[in-house]
């Protein structure tokens, strides 16, 4: 493997592309390189085997093939100088994916001690042990969907994919025994309810699994399109799940404390003044995931920010309150 895919923002920070950025990424976002489509068939993914979308896309972000040696050498310099604090490697399912992934991790490790996160589907315990022996710091096994039914529809058997909810949950549990801490990705906006998402986030957190939130982003050429909803409804749902997740992670409230009407949250289970102070703090609405991940413009447009890459300013916090339906 002589190439690696890197996000345009990452190439900008590495000095390999001229990119104007309001907020540069603090993590290098990389993906193992193949010219083939993934053997999985996740309905939202540009790289799925039945997709006709451009292979360079992951959500809104563009991951451009680049010389592997140049990226790895610049990665060391960027980490040593404090421009980047982590490297995140995305995998794809194809014949040589395992050897390509190991090769990329080894190349980075031979040059730098930058913390590495690896996003991967469930593998054997033996391969989990190999990943740990390569000094990978964090492992992420994306669920994407909030319920078994949605999982089956968008990336399981019904989607023509190789995955199942049960095998992913088993993989998360096995990985947690080997790595202690495990992450997952939860995509909000696939048709789940507030309660579906919050219940899952709570259950995962109780088992030392951190759920990073993503907003569903339609990519032309992919196979999954959800029925259109008003933007106000989409962002209210996202903000409510973000806020509930933060309360759970910070041990300020938990799913059993919360109340729902028609599957929408109506009570976050804490005093209103405490809730307001959490909103004013703003951290609940920043990018969630591995340490030092800010993921700027991954799912966002300039007119609609879902995950703030830095602390929201006063105007943005007032908008968040409106998006949550709060009187201000």
C-alpha cells in the first residue's frame, strides 16, 4: 500500500494542500486506501458495494488519496509541533484490508508516538490483540443505528450487508475486555426517536462504551434517503440527544430519570437551573468521541452546525436554546 486517503482538512494541517479553514482539525483523519468499493453495503455510505457515489466521500468530508510516505512523515512533524493531537484511521472491508491496516499503523508507529484511534468492524480476539500490541490507543466499532431493526435495514442482512446487531454488540463487548475502553458511532437522523437514541447511549455508557454522535448526511449516489422532515425537527432531535448524552456521561442524570412523551424527551431529569447552566457551558454540543477529536465540517454546513468543533459562542448558545424549543 503506497497511498492513504486523508481528509482535506488533514492535508491542510499537514501542509500538503492549500486549504482555508476557520477551525483546523485537531485529529488527522485517515482511511486505508483501496480503489475498490467496500464489500459491506451500508446504505448511507458512499463507498458501499452498491453505491454509485464518489469514493472520496465520507459524509460531507472528502478523503483524497495521497502518498503514504509524505502523509506519515508530515504527521510526525505536526504532532511534534502540537498542530495535531491524534490520528484516526477508518477501515473498509475488502480482501487485503487487514494487512493494509496493520501496515499503516506500523508506519505511523515507526515514525511517531501520536495517539491512534482505529475505527473497525468486529474482528477476532486474536486480531484485537494484534491491534493492541501495535499500540493503538482507542478502538471504535461503529453501530451507526440506534436499534436492531434500523441496523438491519441500513447495514445488516436487509441491506445486503455482512453485519448484524448481535455480532457488533458481541464485538464491542469482546473489545472492551481487551482494551478496557471502547467507542462507537451513533448516527442521529436515520428514523430513530429521542428515546431510542438516549436509551442506547445510556446502556452503552454503563458498559464503558462511549457513543460519539454523528448527524445523518445524505450523499448523492448512496442508497438510503429518509423522508424529508422540517429542519427545525431534525435539529431539535439532534440537540436533545446531544444534551441527554452529556448529562449521562457527566453523571448529572440518566435515562431512567428522564421522561418522554410520544418518544420525544420532555424532561431531562434534572433541575431546570442546572439544565440551563449545562446549556450555557456549551460543551454538550461540541464534537463527541475520542479525546482531541473536533471533526470540523464532517456533517456540517456553514448554515447548520450539528457538532461544534470548539466551544459555542454566546450567539450560538442562544440559537441552541431556540433549537431545543426553550423560551429565551
